[in-house]
C-alpha cells in the first residue's frame, strides 16, 4: 500500500526530477517473521483440506459464501519502472552502473512490457489460476452442496466491487466451477456490482475514513517516524549500491535514495505475481534483508491505514460492518428459508479484506498498536502477507441438521476459530452454532 510522495507525479516529472539535482545533471525526486512482498504476496492455501475436521454427524452442507480479494495482478501503473529506467539511463551515461545495474535495466523493461500486455492493474496469468484453483477446492470441499443445487434450482450470486480485476476474479472463479460441473452454469447469476459493500473505503460509508487518511496528524506523524528511521536510508543505500556506483548513490539526498529504493522494491514485490508472464530474477539484484525492511514499511502503512491501527480508535475498520452484516444476513436468510442462493461469492480488494479481518479479530489482526509504541515486526504478528495476500479469502460454510445451523470459517482456506468469546459446539471444534455467533457478534443489537 505504499504511498510515496512521488506517487502523484507523472512519470516524466519523476524522471526529470531524478535527473536534475545531482551534479552533472542527475536529479532526484523528493519525495520477527519478516516478509518480503507484503500484501503483494501471491496466494497459497494455508491448510491441506484433508486435515479439516470432520463435519458433525448428521449435518449436511446447505450454503457457502466468501469474501475474496482479487488474484495476483500487474502493477497499477508503470510509474516505478519508468522511474528506475530513467535513473539507470542517467547512471549509464555517467559510467556509474555496476554490472548488476547494467543487467537490471533489461529485467525491468521486460517486466514493464509484460505488465503492459496484461494491462496495468489487471489480473495476471497467476492471478487467474489462483482463483480457478480456489474455486476447484471449494467445489471439492462441498460436493454434496454443489451436487444438489441444480435440482433445488439454488442460484450462485456473484458480486464485486466493479473494478476490472475484481470482476475478472469473479469470472475466473465461476468459470472454474462450471467447467467442473456444467450443470451449475444456468445457476450462475449475472455478475453484479455493489461498491458500497465491496469498495466501502471509497464509497459514501467511508467518508470519515478518508478524512482520517488525509488529515489525521497522529497517523501522519507515526508513519513519518517509522519511515525516517536510520535503517531506511541504510537499506536504500544498500539496495542502490548493487546497481549504482558509490559516488552516484552518495550524491543523492536521503529522501531521493529512499524514493528510488522504494521504486526498485515495488518492482521486486510485484514480480512474483507476474510469474506466468516471464521468468524474473529480481532476487539477483536485491538483497532479501533490504527487501524485508521495505516490506516492513509497506506493512506499517497498511497496518495503520486499513488494519488494526491505534488501540483507541476503530476508524480503520468500523466501516467493514457493512460486509460483516452481509455475511450474517445471507446465512440468516438461508435459515429463514427466504434465500434463493446456494452460494454467494464476493470479490473485492485488500482495502476491504484488512479492515474486515480487524473487525472480526481474525488471527494476526487482534492487536492494535499503542500510540506511544509504533507497530514493529518484533512486537506485533500482523503481516500483510498473511492477512491480505493476493486472492486472500474468508469463507463461511453452513451445515444444517433439522433446525440447527452450524457455521465453519476458513481464512485463506485454513480452519479458523471465531473471535474470543464465541463458543464452538465442542472444545477445539471449528464449528459454531449460528445462534451462538449471533449472540457473540451481538446481532440483535446490530439489527436495531
């Protein structure tokens, strides 16, 4: 989620800035459990389905629903790549490139060409496969549910934020379901858009949140304090020294070094998402220790802007109420006999998954930070790579026996307990009575 000071500038402006302030016409643009790619981490399921707990005796699956982030994608623009290419070109003209720097330009250009072909911000080949594979595992997990849906004429509702990569994720997901069982085809409803539900951080319900991002001085001061630690410039120097001569790097200001290093890191972080389009070797040019530091900076921004945030405020996640309410509403409609759906499939973005995880207190998202003690990897387990990687998902499977309904939650396909205070049907079980979840989440109060 990095929002660098250069992010609002055009690529030519950035390139000119990087080529103007150093001697000779070189310019700069002002501007415990470590993870390398933060929220750009490609998806993988977190548990083998063969190890899931057995469904309690007599219960049959009657409904399933999800909230899924879109799959792996290209970068949203070519800005970082163009910035790096401009800097490499200037250094080359000055004779200031290392052997690695000389090779890095071709790697960057190849990645940019591949992303332009895919479409900036659009699903990559890997992203499409992530969604297809998740759909296949869903159907395999609940064969009785999907097998009974055609005879019961229960529909599959598909809803997204309306953004291209989310819409396409829904398409890939449902195509995989239908490919495995063509009888499901007529049940897949026309895909619909609900930005209030699945893009709430930019919708009317997120107005206070957007004001927090733009104007909260404590947020700005905390992120500035984290970003301006000495290690940031040290990591930037280390990263850039692999590509450029020491004198070239030394002539840059600290802010310009960090801006350039962040651009390099962003290319490093997005490359795994583009693995179907090319064989990239970013790890040849970037030390994992430096990448980990910039991954931490990215995680810190996500933590305070869309995760648990400060321990005296819920501004970063209370707007996710609309999504949690819909999860409950769909299950309650199934129990009441008023639902026409056998499955409800939602496709959204990291900016929705992270606050929903914080609101639900999912593993890793239970602990906000004290204003006096900023978030670090050492004292907080929150990681973008596990909370909201590409194609991350929260799934609720619903089972019925008579008038009793049980809910099992999977978080990135791992059986996951509901928050503290919610009692499962038995000690250690991942199955919860719907009535108990309504009590635990105070649904009676929410309905008023």
